[in-house]
C-alpha cells in the first residue's frame, strides 16, 4: 500500500477567547505556499466540549465560505503530497480510536511502519499516513499515564513526551485533545513557532501565519514540547522546563499581503529594489562593509534551486572581485558525494527559507569536516541559523509566492558585499564600487517601470511556444539558468538554461523557428563571444530575444527583439537582467492564465530530501 507522508506541510493552532475557525483558516491561507493539495481543521468548543473536524480537497478560501464551527481552540493543516495522491482520507488532523486526540503534523515518521504494526493489535487505523501513529501512540501512553493519578495537564504532557520518544524522523506537531483547555506543540527537525497574544496564543510552521495577529514570536528549538494555553506557555526539553526568549519580528502584515497586486509574485518582483536597499542598509557602515564573520580564503557554497543559481553567480562575483577560489555544489549532490573538505574551507549555505532539508544536511556534513559554516538566509531563527556558526540575513521581507524572486536579488546583494568584504581594496576603489552598488535599486526600478512595453510584448510572444532556451555566458550564465527555471515553474513552458557557447555541442539539433532563445548580454569580456553565439543560433532559424543594455545598437542587428536594461558595471548586470527575466516569466505565465503563486506540484520550503 502507498504510504502518505506529510513531509511538506503547513500547520497552525489557536488558543484564546475569540472564534478559532476564522483565525485558523486565515493563518493557513497565509502559509498555503507550504502546500495546497488538501487541508483540514479542527475546532473545539470548550462550552460543550464538542470537537468539529473537516478535511477536504477544497481551497482554504472555499472552507472560509463553507464552514461555521464555533469554538475557541483550533488547529489546521495544509498539505503538500510527496508520496501518493491527495485524498480526504489522508488529510489531517488524524485521530486516535476514540476520536478525542487529534494531531496535525509536518515531517516524516520514518519508523511508522513498525510502530503501526504494533499498534494495529489494538487500534483501528483510518488512513495510510505515517502521521496517524502519533495520536494512537498518545492514546496508549495516556492510558498508561492515567494509572499514575497525576493531574490532567501533567498526564497529557507525559503522554506526548513518551509518544515522541518512540518516533524516528522529523516532526512539527500540534495536538488537540477533547476537553483540554490548550494545545500541545512539539518539534524535531521541522520548524514551529508560537505567536504571543493578549489572552491568546498562536502556533504555526512559519511567521507569516501569525503576522496578522502578532509580531512577538517564540521559535521552538529541537526537541521542545510546549503546552500552549490562552494565558500561558510552558516549554520543556528533555523533560526539563526551559525558557525561550520571544523575538519581535520586523515584518508587518502588509509585507505578507498582496497590497493590490494580482499575485504575490508580481508584488515581490516590484519589491526587488526595496530588497536591495534593505539588504545593503544592513551591512554598509560609515567605513565600508561589516558582515560579522571571517570568510577565509577558500569558499564552498551549497544550495538548491534558485538559491543555487545565486551561489553560481556568487562564484563569478567573488572570483572576479576578491580573486579567491569559490566552489559551488548542489546540496543534494554534495550530501552523497565523496568530496573531502579541508577545515580551512568556509562553507556557506544559501537558503531563502532556512529550512531546505538538502541544504541543512549539507551544512551538517561540512561541520563534520570541521569547516567554518555560514548561513545566508531570509528567515530569522530558521533551522539553518541554528546549525551555522554565523548567519547573514538577506533582508527581502516575507516571500510568499512559491517562485523565489526578491530573495534571489537580495542573495546577490549579499554576495557582492561578500566579494568586496573579502577583497583587500584601496579605500577609494571600494568607495567607487559601493557607489555602484547603491545605484542598483534605481536600476532595478527602471526595469520595472519600463516593463509594460518590451517585456510584456515579448511575454505575450513567448506564451505561444512550448520550448524556450535561455543562454548567457560568464556571470550571466546563472542568470539564464534562473530565467529558465522561473519560466518553466510558473508557465509550464519547457525552458532550458544553457551556456551560450555550449548550444553547438548538442542542443543546436533542437533549434527551429518554434524554439525561441532568450540571450542575456552585458558589456564584459564575453560580449563579442555571446554575440557570435547569437549569430549561430539565428542561422539555425530560431527566433532570438536579447536582454541587453540601453545603447547597445550592435545586438539589434542580429536579433528579433530586445529587452532593454540600464547599463551597469558588467559584474553587477545580473541584477537588472534578472529583474527583467522575473518579469518576463511572470507576464508569460499571466498570459497563459497560470496559477502563478502556487504552481502545480511545488511548495515553497522543501523540508524533504
Ligand atoms: C524556485 C524556487 C526554488 C527554491 C529552492 C530552495 O523559484 O523557489 O528552487 O529556490 O527550493 O529554497 P531555499 O532558498 O528556501 O533553500
């Protein structure tokens, strides 16, 4: 039988004096980027000790219209399936035999099969999930603990603690128990936070879920178990009571809302200039740059997806500016490779969410080699920050659209800063570079302001094709890869990013008038070479759209259309070029009527290997 893991999901909980249902659904809607195949809620009415449960394949929006449960305690779940089709049967919450203990879960219980075999002797299972063993275990432990005659709260905590001790794998869970005036939350290797309110508290996988209610947040740590009530929170770790400091999150609810844009992705692209400004502001001092760690003389960067492309840009950037060797590895490959690292290598993990499982594993592997580790992330207190020796925050603000946009731009900004930070430059030279960096927000803004003409026209054109190539050389090769990834994931057009000089080694066979090629150029040492590649592509009959700087008249002679970007020093060109490609992907997908913020089969933070 297929197993239904819940390794990529969003969970939320509420305990207070207000109606729980709208708060739980509202919170779930804000973290739908964690998954949106199926969802479920539970509301407990403390007045008559009733619990109401709904699980379904509807969207959260539909549930908001349809459900009308009353009660002041609630939990909810939104799921991203990795194994098996979504179904009501496998949606959360999952219950024990009595139907009184309910669990929502994000993670994977690796040993669920053996646990289930043991439990099947006395328990009735209703789903094919790994999660369902948890409420049944709690049910068993509670029966056992009851014999001790301890107070109810202590019994429940003990039963949860005991149950969790049997689990192998990862989890963030919220447990609701009929008749109990609180919720129990616990985490291991999956994120979980508690939002603090006034006579009410909130639990969630991610901060945006609670931002509408509060910006005071506790990040639960590995192994924490918390009893959350409306007027108090008790946290223990290893059966010892612990104190966790609340942090004030510098994000506002407007940061996490669409603010009049049709999609989060468009809003987030429009926030790219601000992400540059905020990230620069965080690290520019009166005398230069302060990143707060020693980068060493050899760097390995590990990352996935778009963050990996930022890392690849980082290689070109740092090697150009600081002239030290930079290696880049896909985290998922590095984890099982025979790569040997010297302890003088600094290993940097680049991850927007700070929760990507492959990237976290890679950083842990680097630590085993004795390497210094640095996290470059957007999310305060995320898992990666707990593993790395040092953390540098990009300051992109919450990114809700599943496709990464402003976080990529902010990651590039950190990589430029890192290059200058490492390079031992004379003061006047650094000053001149910093002047150029400070112009980047303006350049990005110019691309956005111009996007209604060339970018949208070319997007309408691309929307009619099923295959597109993106090519670039040097620092604009990763930009081409990012442009292709963005187009394919949100428009479902097959897009390939390629080194412009490599097409002739095979992909030329695919070039026809039905395979447009987007070529990215800047005035650098490979400008002429890229132009040569464009001529070769045109000779094979493929239409070419160039992304080129204002005033480049030469390129016009060889291509079918040009998307203009403002000129910058060539090594900085990935910023304006990527803004243009993000908009190109967005408007192409928009023309095709795609679900832009929630592309099929994807989720924003991939907490599974
Ligand atoms: C693509 C995208 C993904 C992420 C990747 C890594 O638009 O968003 O490829 O970049 O899943 O995520 P983080 O950066 O959170 O580690």
